[in-house]
């Protein structure tokens, strides 16, 4: 088998990626498939850090819209990502993959605190590091956390998992003529307001020159193809 193109990756999974056909919570079948795909990468020697969202359980903005204090709502959102991280850890360990959950907010009896040097050490030991609680601060998103952590741990690439194969010129579901962008610059994403990630996350990647691939995680085998450098998804770079 060929050498993977990327040796250390930061994979951003939204909470929605765990939903499957449900509209709330976690689908164990989806979790198992994701765990198998990550396991296959680890077996090939790829160092994998995961940032998981919480949108399948709580989003701060949604709770705040009901009248809740935004900071409390964001704390709930961050705690939701910890739950997802524990579910992913369980699924990966049942596949025989060694993992560590590291949280940006202290929940020491449940998981480790995020400490950059320890995270890198875990990766070097081929443990999958699951980064929970976003940045640890309200008013941010897990996309921003993913870009920050990707830079901190020296990832070769940040992989943004979505339900479509990359970024399109229009909504491919509504417009049959929509075409996939194979490559975009950070500024094109920002100027055209393309829905890749929020602007904070894109700016972080741009300023630190962290390339991003947006790809379809729902297609089995898609993750491995991206790591092999296949022409799938959309590459965002300088
Ligand atoms: N969140 C936060 N700070 C962070 C990351 C996340 O406050 O650094 C909260 C925020 O309320 C957010 C929720 O956690 O809505 C879940 O994260 P996100 O919406 O990014 O999850 P995803 O959309 O990826 O599932």
C-alpha cells in the first residue's frame, strides 16, 4: 500500500456527523463506521487528532435564542462536545485503537486536560487524540478550535468533514449545474462567503498557512482517499 500523503492530520467532525438518520443524539452504526475508518489510518501510521462538535446535542446560539444566557449556553455546547468525545473514544477503543480524550475545560475525572505537549506526545505514540470542549471559551466554535489545534500540534492538514464532497459553486442539491471547486484560496472563501467554516477559523488557517480539505465523510473510504491525496473534496490553501 502506498505511503499516506499526510502523516499527521487534524480531523474536524461536526456533531451532525454522528447523527446518522436521527435528528438528535448519536447513531452507534455511524460511530462504528467512523471508528473503523480512523482505525485504518492509524494502522497505516497516520497520526490522528480529532476535534468533535456538539451540534447533535446542543449549540450555544440555539439555546441563547430561547432566552438563555449565551455564555451558559456555550458552556452547555462545550459539554455536549465532551459527551461526543467520550462516545468516539468508546467506539475507537472497541476497535482496539488507543485513544486519549483531552478537554479544553477541566473535567479531570472524566478525561485529561488539553496540554499541547502531551497531545503531541500521544500522537507520537500513535494514540488518537480526541480534543473536546472546543477552545474552552464561549463565543467560539469547534471549527475555530480545530484550526487552532491543527496549528498547535503541527498537523500537515486540517480535514473538515461534511456531508458533501467539497465546496460547490451553488447548492448541488438544488442546482444541477453546480460544480465542485477543486481548489480555493482562503481569501476566495472569505470574499465569496463560501460556507466552509466560520471566518475566524478560515483566518486562523490563512494566517498560519494551514491547508484545509473539505470532504464527504458520509461516503465510505472517503477519508482514506483524502489522506492519500486523491482528487476528492476541495483543497483550501494560499
Ligand atoms: N462552543 C464554544 N466554544 C468553543 C467551541 C464550541 O462555546 O470553542 C460551544 C458553542 O455553543 C457551540 C457548541 O459548543 O454551538 C457546539 O460546537 P459547534 O456548534 O461548533 O459544533 P458542530 O456544529 O461542529 O457540531
